[in-house]
């Protein structure tokens, strides 16, 4: 995946996606149990929201190191984080860690994209002290995560059938099967516990504002981007996608807010 290209639209809706994913981060931090003074690794921190939470948890006597593959995300994270955070640009799957030095590692939605996950998880283990925990959040089953399926279905209605979801390929749903997580991590030397939770994403705004976010990122935005690149995207198609998204998100409105059902695996793996 070309994360440098992907970063630009995601950074345009950073506040919106940070708000939407706040319950995921809250669950991750509650389970990671970071302590003051710890040295913590954050894998794929994106624009840095989890780095900020981890930095608060470890305090001024601790330190958080982010390893982020996309320079635009790393640059943005560096703007936001306090002094006890360092952000490196690099591939966590092969990053030159300084031996088994970290007290803990976290990742919010950042470990589903490795080309060779077995090798990557084995390599990350070499960065943690023996007995230290890697805590990460990844998306659960595709059926329980409409924030993927809704924009894809809306795009299919407008553009025709899109790419078939390949759960074996690197991508946001590549660790949706908990038995695959256990198999991969166990083979890489970790012991694993998985806590699967159904929750609600909390995007900001009304259905039309949530639709606007998913006009920028996600499956419908990608289909529109592909059509635009070929010079065949029409205003009618854009309007139809927006209307389709608004309609579905209106069904998920509770009062003034949209609450999108989601399923997350919280994984705790011991090095
Ligand atoms: C879905 S985003 C999540 C970003 C952030 N953790 C959040 O939840 O807001 C996935 C992140 O992982 C990063 N990433 C993907 N593969 C990576 C790798 N091999 N090493 C380091 N970072 C990676 C991406 O650039 C992106 O920032």
C-alpha cells in the first residue's frame, strides 16, 4: 500500500477520524495499562493521536517512540506530540530496533498492513523486553464493521461491482479472523489473548457531515478517486455517492449524533 499517497486525504479529515475512532483508542489504552516511566513503542501511529495518549500515560519520566512508514503522517505526528515522544520514519517490519529494550508496545489499527505478517511480528518481538506486552487494536469481522461495507456498497451501486475483498492481502481487515491472529503471533513467538468487543464509532456531526468524511476516505472515496484518475468521474456520480452515504448514515443517527456499529479485536501478546 502506498501510505504516503494515502496520508494526504486522511490528514484532511484528521479531526473527524480521531473523533470517530476515540472509543477504539480508549479501549486500547485501558488494556495496554501503560505505567509512568515506561519506554513504549507505537507501531504505525499515523497522525499521532495514540502517541499523545501514550505520552500522557508514561509521563515525563517515560518515553514513547513511534515508527511510522509514511513521512507525511510522521511529520504531522511530530507537530502534535509532547517532548517525551520521538517519531521515526520507517517500516516496523524491519526497523533497526536497539535490542529488547521496550517495556511495552501499542498499535491502534496499524499492524494489519504487513506484506509478511509472520516476519513482521517476529521482528517486533525483538524490540520488547521478555515478558513485555504488545497491545493492539484491529478491526473484527467485515460483517460487523459497516464503516467498510457501507461506502463499498454505495460505490457499487453507483459504479458497478468493485474489487472483491481479499482478507489474505494486507489491508484493514486482514486480521479480522481471530484464529489467524493467534496462528500468526504464536508462530512468531508470542503468547496471545484476544478480547473482541462490539462498540460504536463516534464520528462528529450529522449524517451529511459524516457522509462528507467518507467522501474523502474509505472505499467510496477510493472508487471516486480511481474514476477521477481515468477522467470519467461525473458530478452526477459524486452526488449519487454522497446521497447514498447520507441515507445510510441517517439510519445510524441517534439524536444529533451518528453512531456506527463496529467490532474490534483487542489483542494482548506477550513477548
Ligand atoms: C489505519 S492507519 C492508523 C493510524 C493511527 N494509528 C490511527 O489509528 O489514527 C495505519 C497506519 O500504519 C502505518 N503503517 C502501515 N504499515 C506500516 C509499517 N510496515 N510500519 C510502520 N507503519 C506502518 C500507516 O502509514 C498508517 O499511519
